[in-house]
C-alpha cells in the first residue's frame, strides 16, 4: 500500500506527489477513453508500453535540446517528472489529414496536408476541448505571446524529429498532441514539454500497409490495440521479440485481413 499523496487522476494517468519538492510521479494506467470519455475501456499492458515509449521519446527530444519535464523512469508504470503549471492548451501537429480535421473541413483521411499544421485546443473536458485561435489564447491570457512563440517553435522541431524517428522504423507520423507547462524559477518561468508522447496521443500508420498502430484501433473498434502498441515499442527497440510472449511473433495480419476482407496471411 502506498501512502503517497495522489494529486490528480486523469483518463490515462494518475499523478502522485514526488519524493522531493517540485517533482511528481506519473503512473500510467491501462484505461483508455475516446470521444471525450464517452467510450471507455482497457488496453492490457498499455500503461507499461506508454511509460517506456514516452521515456524514450522525451529522452531523445532532450538530446536535441527540447526542455522536458521528464527526469527518469522509476519502474514499469511510473516515471518521475518535474512539477509544472500546465498551460491549458492542447497543441496538435498534423502532417496528414485524419480524425477531427477531416470532419471539420471535409478532407479525406490520408490526404497529405500542403504543409504541417499546428492547431490549438482549449483543454476543458466540459466544453469538449474546443478548437481555438491564437487570438483566443491572447485574449483570455492562457499563454503569453513569448510562450506561444516558444511552444510553436518547439512543436515544429518535435515534429521534424519525430517524423524522422518514426520514418526510420517504417511508421508515418500522421498527427499528434503535445502539452506544455511552466517551470518557475522565482518570478521567472520557462515553457517545457510535459504530459506524455505515446500511441494514445499520436496517429501512427505503418508506412507500407497503412495499418493503424495507435489509439484509433480502440476508437474505431478495429481490435488488436495491444499488439499495435507493442509493435511501436518493439520497432523502437524497447521490447525484445520474446517479450511478445512465449514463441509468439507479433502479427496483425488477422486484424488486417478483417479490415480488408481477405483471409489472414500464412506465416
Ligand atoms: N489527441 C489527444 N487528446 C485529445 C485530442 C486529440 O491525444 O484530447 C490526439 C489524437 O490522438 C490525434 C491528434 O491529437 O493523434 C489529433 O486528434 P483529432 O483532433 O483528430 O481528434 P480525434 O479524432 O482524436 O477526436
């Protein structure tokens, strides 16, 4: 039994007070939600995989000079992070049309965008995280002009880095969501990358087959979400092949074939 103080429970994570002032422990749950929590479920082992994937991505991002809240992974489901004041904006970066932008603008899923788009959503579950313009952010003082400058330039650098990282393992980075927070040092504060980066908040498509390797498998009842998350971790080199279970080779072909109406491929 843990006597740590719980600070907050979100949809996919629980935050606990960390061992030192200014630190927090992020616990990754297996719970999955979609459509503003209208759909709920569990993806077995998701918390363990997302903890590892997020550690990997945040560590690599810090190597290219992106300041992040990540300190270190503590165990299978927990990581130690710096406590920040979360900026109430979800930053979505899009390379290819998918999800809400298709509905909003009548685009076809999979259409490459003429150039990378950055969108901002107001982080408010009760309002369903509405799309906002930079004018709203300035008008309601959710972030300063300087902070937005830092956020947008970090988002572009993160996208460039992650597109390359995923392309190297045959995955197309379609879109993803970022959150940033303020780290205070006396009166002065700077913006750093916070939250997590995992298949929960990214659209990741297999470069060759187009297979979805992210939370859309859960959102759209495609099945195979556990395997998809594991596949991303495996390709990133975070899982040994035999971590897939005794003698089991990761195979999404049955899901693929169901999607396409063709029989599963023989191994
Ligand atoms: N996203 C997220 N949390 C949210 C909304 C979106 O992580 O509350 C991610 C989502 O996984 C996708 C990207 O941001 O990779 C763009 O999502 P979109 O606006 O298309 O919304 P959705 O189709 O997920 O409702």
